[in-house]
């Protein structure tokens, strides 16, 4: 009988995923250890696999404590918390969960765009606080035909653009390089994209190269009639500049699923009626999470069978 591969779990995972991993692998959860550092010092060398998630990641320090590591499988598509350079240098395979979550993240980006432009969450609060008998809810903004700027026309960005086409939106995007074969105009300068757009959707990868890309200058270019939607990572937006722009009306509103220091959301944002605040739920549907969990396991299963993960972040 083949022994089950020794797997370290970093951070919490959904119960169904933890059960699926425990059924196939010899799993130890780092969070269960009274002295995690002592545990790693004593036992770190035995683990050939690491199960983690986009938020928990795999830091250089953790990887250094796992000298026998050969594979990482992350639940999520964001790689900003995984030290990919160390993994690549050591020949550690990195599996993740791209594609399977595109639809739900794109759907939620459109939900935030519609909500912040039409004020649906604010209108719900208006009715629930009994204001309708004595006040009129203010006019909102039309979505159909809007100018939509997309920061990050990748897998999910393209899914957002396809949905926006259904709303007859004019679409432009920016990346570090143009995307071949798409019908939308590439704008090399983010600040010019923001100046053109009615709504700027942020769906670029997190990490050092996108840190605070959306800064005060970009927000000023978006302007007092502009909306910001962020479903990428909080780190892509200068959150202090965003709060200031919203408080002073330098932009019209924002729809946010991600923040600088999750799960902590600044009270200044909570106080604003022109901001929609979601708790990082863009991929959080039963269907998509089941698909992500299945791919997280499949990456490990494939690696131990063939030496290759199914969906490689290092391809
Ligand atoms: P992807 O296909 O890799 O797309 C990432 C996009 O970001 C690419 O178009 C890339 O284009 C662009 N980009 C990267 N660095 C950039 C830079 N410095 N400046 C401008 N553009 C840059 O990834 P995806 O599957 O669409 O996912 C995108 C991100 O969404 C993930 O990394 C994750 O952080 C986030 N996400 C959030 C949720 C949520 O629950 N809110 C769920 C899933 C994903 P270039 O390489 O040409 O620059
Ligand atoms: C969740 C995400 O954070 O996939 C990502 O990068 O941000 C979201 O899907 C992830 O699913 C948590 O495990």
C-alpha cells in the first residue's frame, strides 16, 4: 500500500476541501501546532507538499522551513502571497485555480458597477430607514453605454469586458502590454484610461508591480463623475487616497470587494453612502468554490502521479 504523501496545510481551508485533502494525503495543519515554528524546525523537512490559499500564501520564510518541498497547491488564483521566485529557483511546482472562477468574479464586478452607479444598496438603506414617505431618492447614473476602463485585461478582465458589451459599454483597457485579438482599445497610460472612463474596474494581479497603481493622480483623472470598482487586491489602490477622494467628492463613488488590510475596513469608508462594501466574496459561490476546491486537490493528485500540477502558476 503506497504511503500517503506528507502535506502541510498553511492557513484555514473550507471544511470540504480539508476533508478531501485528508482523504488522500497525510495532512498536518500548521494552525493546529502550539508552537508552529518549533514544529517546522522539528518536522518541516518531512513535507513534500503544501496546501494553502490565496490569502495565506507561501512566504519565503515558510518555504525555507520546508527543505523537502516539491509542490504547492493554492486555493485561489491570486499569487501575490506566494514567493514564486523561491519556488521557481528550487524547482517547486506551484498549482493554483485559474479560469474556474472567472465568471463569478466578473459577475460580481458588474454587480458592484451597477450598484454604485444606480445606488441600489443606498436605495435599499433609504427604504429600510423609512425615508421614502418624506424624501425622494436622488437621481443615479445610467450604466448602459458608459465608458468602461479595465485595469488588467486578463482572464477575468476579459470576462468583465464581455459582460460590459452586453450593456453596450465602450471599453478600453490597460496592461503592461496589449492583448492580441481583442476588440477593445489598449490605453498604455492608466491615468489617461481613468481620464477617459466613466467607471474604472481594477482586476489586475496583486503584488509589487501593481502596488498603489491607482493613486491620487489616477483618482483625480477619473474625476467627480467617475466610479471605481476594485475586485483585484486592495494593494492595487492607494486606500488612503481613495478615502480622501470619496470624502471630498473628487470621485463619485466606489464598489469594493478587496481592501488594504482585510478583514479590517476603515470606518471612514463605512460612513460613506456612495461606497458599496463587500467582504472579498467575488469567487464565493457554491459552484465556483466547489470547482476551486476540486482543482486544488487535482493539482496535488496530478503532481504525485506525474510530477506536474494540473494548473501551473509557473508555466
Ligand atoms: P490574469 O489572467 O493573470 O490577469 C492579470 C492581469 O493583470 C493581466 O492582464 C496582466 O496584464 C495585468 N497586470 C499584471 N501586472 C500589471 C501591471 N504591473 N500593470 C498593469 N497590468 C498588470 O489573472 P486573473 O485570473 O484575471 O485574476 C486577476 C486578479 O484578480 C488575481 O491575481 C487576483 O488578485 C484577483 N482576484 C480577486 C478575486 C476576489 O475574490 N476579489 C478572485 C479572483 C481573482 P500584463 O501581464 O500584460 O500586465
Ligand atoms: C479568494 C481570490 O481569496 O482567488 C483569489 O485570488 O482572491 C479569491 O478567490 C480565494 O478563493 C481564497 O482562497
